């Protein structure tokens, strides 16, 4: 979520971003709730200061009177009631805050769909053949590299087996990308693929404040975790759709020194996506599948737009270099906001 003070300083830009992203956002209500939230916080701090003073007085036998004890009980009830009010206000505050979009860069095109993305650069020549080439699925079948029929039987819709030389090709590509990123100063990590809820919420992988099975293309683990003493721990756990959330959460609740930035991670992981919004699309082949392997670049920089742009461009250049090394034609596009 964006900082509320940043939102106040950039209201018009955020309104425009929300409009372009078709997000219904009541910023006036957000500011009103924020004012209430701040007021309740101030009241709570004052009451807690009084409670602390009474606690000190009760340590002194000469001040430990029935009147002081009664004041302590009254304060406790007031604090409890105010904390309940604060939690209600905070819930309303966060429900709106999670909808506030980031302000896109000035060169980000405004568009309705992928047809309005802007091509920035193109590299390589797409091969032309003097015969009708086979599709990758036809080649995979002829060479016994993929088995979708048995994959679906075992794994369900969009399940697949990778076989023979395709296994070596897949693992070779993963290792090549890892080696390339390591040579560029990235720290290699194999992150957890089963994560707690805050990891996905904090990295923006939920459409709202909490997991919504109707729109979030994430797998939630249904069973509870059994502890060593035989008890069960009830906590939401999820399978990641990319290494990014786990890597972004690596320093969660920690303060980094600016001189230690940027931090550069390259993560390798199995990835899981329910693809609930894409049924009926790309039904042939292994494009929209439920699990796959991926190498991910993640960098943490200081809160400076120029520094962030510099590192972002570095990651783009590495991606381009990987394609060029393999003589794979590509294009770079600015995605619409």
C-alpha cells in the first residue's frame, strides 16, 4: 500500500491513475476515515499515558486509594472500547487503501487492452521457411518430449509431463539464466513456494485486502498444519505463482541500511497458478499451465525514482542479453496502464 501522506500529496495523479485503470476509488472517504483514524490514535495515546501514570501511582502505598483503583478500571474499559472502535476504522481504512494504484511512469501508454501496448524495440529476425514448419506440440509429440494426455490424467486440466531431451533443455535453460544473473552480481536463492498470507498481500498478488478465490489466481492450501505436540495451527498458506513474493518478503519487518542497497536477488522456483481467468484461452500446448519453473530477477532499491529506473533498465538489459545469447527474436513493449 502507498503511504497515506504520499496519497494526500498526489491526489490528482492518483485519481487519474485510478480512472485509467478502471478502479472505483472514493478518495474523499479515504481522507475522512484517515482523519478519524488519526483522532482515535491520539485519544488512545492520551488514555494510555494516563493508565501508565495510574500504574505508577498504584506502586506507591500512599497513593494506592480506592479512587485511583476505580479510575484505573474506568480507563481500562475506555481503552478497550476505543481499541475496538479503532479496529473497525482501520478495517475500513485498509479496504480503500488496498485499491489505491501506484502512479505509472509518464511514458506508460493509456489503453484498454494489449493492442494498445507500445513497441519500444525489436531485435532479431523471425525465421522464414520454404516448407510448412511443424508446431512445437507436433515436434514434441514426434520426439517424445511432452506427454499431455497422461499429464491430464494424473494432474488434471492442463497437467503435463516433460520428458527426455526436453528435461535437459528445460534444466539447462534454468541453469544458464541463473549463471548469467550470478555473473551480474545477483544473489541466487531458492525461496519457499509455500508461504503465509502476508507475503502475497504485501507484494500485491491479491486483488483486495484478503484472498478472493473468485479473482486471485493463487492456490490456497486447505489443510491445517499439525504441530509437534499434536495440536493444529490454523493459518492460511498459499503456493506462490512466481519467486517474486518470497524474495520481496525476505527482509519483511526489517530495516535496511541505505548504503547496502540495491539488493539483487535471482530466484529459482516451481510456480503455481490456478489460471481461473483464462479457461478457454490457449487450450492447446503448455502456455497457460498450472505449474512451471521460472528464474526471477528481484531488486530492492532506495526510495528514489532515478535509482529504481536505473536498476529496472539493468534487469531489462539482462533479459535482452539472454535472448540474444540464444538467438531468440524479441520485442520490448511499454504495457498500457
